[in-house]
């Protein structure tokens, strides 16, 4: 008999993957964590029955969360990643030579531990000398930081459990204080098919906090609906006004200079969510 994992993305819709074996299952202090070896997607990290990342398609999410803001900023040196214990965003951040220090703040140390064990191609950069890993509450870390970072990336789960506070207006206001005077932040903001109101709310909150606010998209097949959004808040720099010389040569599988511009061209039903 075949074994299948199903993520119930709404009450009426889900996605299913055939499983070779369960590599690890544990109830951590914060969530249910499972590592699965799947036939189609390779090893898969699942938190509270939601797919977080897979070996096959992880590069899309991690490249788009990291490279869009890091190319928008002219010289990012101090970078913070909130969440993202799998290490994928950190791996992409380190591709930028200007980065002197990348700080990862992940609330659940077990995510880091088992990502290193079962997702080494994703988590391998966490031991880099430029990286500082803190097992701590990202919300509190932001609240205690002031003018500390050039770029902040929020790599959170959906707004449930420990991630609820990471989708609040107070959190975005804290991020603005934690950023330097020309800082940029970006957060994953779910999908427009099932979470339209969340995107509308986040965009409105970020727009009230940052002079430049943009939504962009990427195609991530193992995430709900496959169409994923990211919301950027910038104090000075417009991601659509990046000079050509700033796009550094680096190894990517999804992100390109052309895509940097194109990802901000939104389908009308998504663009409508950004209209007050």
C-alpha cells in the first residue's frame, strides 16, 4: 500500500505527495515537525501539517526572498533573517559579497537541527563564519534592535502559532526602527487565491509604515495554489529603479535581473489587493 502526505490547504482543497518514508517526527515546544522523504520533491520539511520547503523547489522561495531586496539595496552589510531555520535564505544572502554579517533568529531550534541533518543542501551555509544563529523569538529580537540592519527578511510560517505576531502592524513598525535610515525589509505574505484578505491587510499596514511598498510574486508549486506573494517595505530605494551595474553575477536557478523587474508586474486580481 502506498503512503501519501496531504496538506489540507483549505476546507475544500489540498495537495498530496507520495511518501517513501518518514525520516523524523517530533512535537517540539512550538509545533509538530516532520521530515518526509517524498518520491517527487525529495526530502520535505513539514510543520503543523504544512509544507515548509522541499529539496526540489526550495530555490524559488529562498532566492526570491533574498535577492530582490539585496539587489535593491546598494550596499547591504548587516542582514537579519527572522525565521528560516532551514537555512535556505541565509545560503542565498551569503552570495552577496557586500554582506559582512547575516543573523538568523529562529524560535524553534529543532528546525535548525533537523534541517542540518536531512536538508544539508539547504542548511549547509548556517555554519559559515559570517552567520550568527540565535534560537530566540524574532518578534522580541526586532523589538530590542534599533538602526541595526540594512535588510531584514521575514521567513515565517503562515500566521498561526508562534508566527502570528509576525503579521502585525506593530511588528512592521518595530522592523522600521530596527532598520538603518535607508533600510529595506521583505516578508513572505502567502497566496492571493486563499489568503487575499491577509495580503490586503499586510500591504496596508506596511504602506502606513514605509514610504515605498511593493508586492511581488513567484511560482512555488508545493505552496498553496502555487502563486506566492512577498511584500517589501523600503525607506528610500525603489526595487523598480535598480541600476544595471548593481546586479551581481551569481549562481541562481530562478532569480534573474529580468525577473527582478517582471515579478512586480501583478495579475489584476492581485494588484487590486494593493488598492486602498
